[in-house]
């Protein structure tokens, strides 16, 4: 089978039948996008990722990035692939036209993020930071930064990197030791060591623009004293082109479990010239613009790589012969039946399918909400959409990356022992995806952010608005027996989480351990409910389109997958609720020294 088969028809279904982007009237960014244009963009993205990037995935893993005396070099084919990436305009999809961008709705970035992650996750990590850096410089950069850096970042001519983590601290960024010394010319000398610096050095772009967290002399302790600096690999000359080499370098490359083609650097800043971005000591809030952009991209990339693994497993299970179907031979002319006939194999395939298709819709739905948060004419709508995206960002990042790994593990299991063999390729997807559960804040940190900051400190106001959206849609679903059953189940599980949230809002405020114990399971409950909401929308659209004369089998498959999710996956809400209600005592009872 092909290395990567883009889910073109599913994207078209989601955009045209579920989200109905052709009927959107409250966003000017959709006004000139007819169905043919939308389909052409999707198909071109699929062609680029499947024909250019996917063939480099295995060889890139085998060769890996290399550190030489001249700097980091990428595996064969990557430089040319990146050139084709920027020449094709894929780096500039959603940036404003006045900055050299195409001004397309954010939803197309979600599509491209998924396809990049599906075809070549290591490559996908390189351009992933640039949209967030663009937003930071747009809102917090100087005029010079906007004039010199923004157009080159938008085009992809200059790549970007995020320099946060240090050897002694990861999520505890208040402990960073990197320093920024003010200079008479208004610049700063940056000194310190950063690690886990994805694509911190490479040979694909003409310059690499780092955003670096560091502390000024006399800065307050902790996170309140962190500032943000722009530190380019090459300092711009008088014409704005890449000039003299700056004083930092890649000291070593991390030896990683996966994404070998991605240069994960230990970067040494030795009095490098940097430029303050935003106000002093306000670096962390500004950097979170980039981090949240990356978290949403992570969910889409996780969906993509899980989909690729699923499609490989599906192909294998249709070809691999073992035993006979429990109901009798399905392929009597063969020596045995393909293993796809066996219920346990179907369990894995349907779970993978239900996750990837539901997650894909969730990412696109978030992208549409993000578009309204940025561009809607009504300020109240913009604010409410922004708050909704903020609420669900931890779910997109953590739930989708966790379930993606579980899905790829099922794909490997479908292969049996052959899945453990490198030549079959599945094990690379598992190794590569594992990083997505760790980067941009682990799942545990995302869960604490969700329950503590986004739910409890907000008095559930944004969450209640989200619940209202789900309730209203469930109430409007068709009264046919098929959809009514889904509607009733969705309402029931919504009530379960609503009631639990009300109880937790009182019980957890004064009990930090109970909050920590409940947060991960709570995030998973909200994740399952969110995908159920997506599947309810997909089922309603599929039933509506059954009589349209289009592919009846496609829509029947959508309805069947929705019913599977509600019957075989959504019941996990029960066990998650039980674990939350068990409290923290069984987790914390054993003392540290008793382990």
C-alpha cells in the first residue's frame, strides 16, 4: 500500500457536510472560498505530503540528523523537501496577505498539520513553531521585527525555534538560569544553555530565529522575572538579509527514542545578541501564545500519525490469513480467512477508526472556533470563542496525543509479531508519536491546567457554555430511532460530567492532593464527551446526506462508526468517574520512603 494515503474524502465530508463552511456568513475569511477551491487546497496538500514527505519518513529515521563542524545537517532529501514546502506556499497558509501570507482560515492549518504529522512527523516539527512566533512578533514585537523578521518567517525562508527548557528545569521555568545583559545599543547578550531545542539548528532554512526565555539583572524570582528574547542564528545586515553568525551553537544532539530526523539540540548561548520581545519580565505570558499554538498543532499531528498507522494495520488485516471466521468461512476459496473477520481484530480497527475520525473533526471544529475568536465582528463572540479554545486546548493536546499512542499500539498489535519488526514500519510510528505526549507540557500538566485554571478558577463559566452547545445540539438531533439513541446517550453522559463538575467545584478548592488525583481522569472524561459531541454531529450530517445521491456506503459507515463510539468507547466515562470519586487517599497513603 502507499506509505501515506491522505483522508481526502473525510476532510471534504467534515468541511462541507458537517461544518458546512460554504454556509458560513459571519466570517469574511470564508467569503471567497467555494467548494472547488477548498477541495483543490485539500488535494494539493495531500499530494505534497504523500508524494514528497512520506517517502522520506523511514530513511530520515534511519539516517537521522547529524552534528558536524559546520552545524547540523538533515537526512538526504530534507533540504529539497523544505524548499518545495515553502515554494508551494504551505508555510504561509494563514498569515495575513499584508505580511506575505495567503489569509486562509485557520482550519486549513489544522488540515496541513494533520497531513504533515501523518506523512513525516520529524519534518512536521520544523515549521510547527512559525505560526506562533508570527503571532508573538505581530502583537509584541518592534516595528523592526515586523519589517525584517515577519515576512521571512511567513514565507518559510527563515525557520524558527523555541528555547525554553534547561537541564535543571522543564515545566518549572521559574528556575531558568539563562541571563540577558543589557547593552548600550539596546540589544542584550544572552548566556545560558537550553535543551530539548527542537530543530534548534539545521541546514534547511537560510536563518533560524530562536525565541529564548532568559532573566534580566535584578529580575523578580520565579516566573515573574522571565523575559522573552529574539535571537537569530544569523544577524540581519543593513538590507535585512542574514549576515554575521551569532554567538550560539548546537553543542550536541539528543539521542532520542524517535523523530530521529528532527534535530533536538542542546544549544549553548555564549553572549549571543538578542532583542527583547514585549515588556521586561513578561516573557512567559507572551511565550504561551506560541506554546498554545503548538499544543493545538500537536493534537492535529497526533491524529495524523495515528491515522497512518491505522491505515497500514487495516491493509495488513485484509491480507493476513489466519483461521476462519467464528460464523463460518468468509473466504472459502482461500486457505483461511483474513484476520479482519475476527471480532478482536475488529475491536482494534474500529477503535482506531473511531478515534482518528473523531479527533480529526475535533481539530477542525477547534480551528473554526479559533477563526471566530480572531476575526468575528462581534467582540463578545470573539471573547467567548477565545475562552472556549483556551478551555479545550489541554484536551486537544493531551487527550489526542495519549489516545493516538494507544491507537498506534493497537495498529502494531494487529500485526502480531510482525509489528515488532522494523521493516514493517509500525514501530517507528509508535516511537515517533511518543514525543507528542511529552512536548509542550505533559498530559498530567495539561490536566491540572484544565481542572484548576480553566474550570475551577473560572467557576465553570466557559465550561458551562461548552456544555450548553452540546446540550442544544443533542436536543436538535433528528427524532429517528437511530439518532435519538445517540442523542439520549449524549445527554446522559453530559449530565454525568456536569453533576461531577459541580461536586468537584466545592470539594477540590481546598484540597490540592484531591485536585491532582482527579485532574487526569477529568481531562479524559471531557475528551471522551468532546469526541462524542463530534460523532453526534457527524452522524446527523451522514443521515441527512444518505438521500443525497452521493456515496451511501460512506455515510452508512459514518453512522456505524458513531454507534460504535457511543456503545464501545464512551462507556469509559463510567470508570473514569469512579476513579475520580475514589479520591486521593489510595494514591497518597504510602509514604515516600516506603516505596
